C-alpha cells in the first residue's frame, strides 16, 4: 500500500515541486520526509508549497534568462588550440571538452567542460563548430581551430599549449 506525499522539491523520476505523488511508505518515511523533499498533503501545506513553487519558478526564469544572455555573448566566439600532429594532420592524442574549456578561459570566456557537447574527442587538425549546451534548449556554437604546434617559435603563445596533448598529460 502507498502513501500520498506533497513534493516540496523536484525529485528526479518522481515529480516536480507541488505534485502530490503516491509512493511506498518506506520511501516516504525514510527518504522524502526526513530530507525535506516531501510533506503530508494537507491544505496548509499545499498553500505553503504553492508559494514556494511560485518563488522557485521566478528564480528558474531568472536563471534561464542569465543562461540565454550568456549563450548570446558566447555565440560565434573562436578559439585556437595548438596540438602536436603528424604530417597527415592526425593528432598525437586528442582534444576533449576540458581542453576546449581551458582554451576558452584563456580568451576570458569561462565555460564548464560539462557544457561542451562533443560527440567524440577531436583527433584531426581542422576547424570545428562545437555546441555548448547551457540548458536543454539554450545552446551556443563556438568555432574551435585546431592548428599544429610550431617548433620554430614564430608564435610566442604556442608552446604553452603543448600539455593539452592527451598522450603527454598522464606522465605529469
């Protein structure tokens, strides 16, 4: 037999704030209620949770607007990553989300590696359009240029990029 619980927070795979859900007694008594995620669905509690839900939705809308503004600022930015490669342009190692996030931070744009949507690591010299996902429907596209490291010293900022080669990183 189940127990009806009013959710005070969003609970993954169960419901969102304000929902009244039917759960097993043990789940309610041992998890939802002690952790403040759910309460008994009385009239007073429903009123209180509705107020909490309104505040939560207003905060969520504010956060989404911040994410959308951030996506607009980042859209179309370009970053260059130098990497060691053979004559055919195949990288000795690969470039993943962490290297892209680090290269973006050097340009003054700070992103999290988890926001970088890369189906597989970059293993070839080329220009890549990389999608950054800030929320399910808020994205931006940046352009990542992967260029060979120049050993001649023509560009002064190229040599610090060498540790981004994944094959050298574990040796540190």
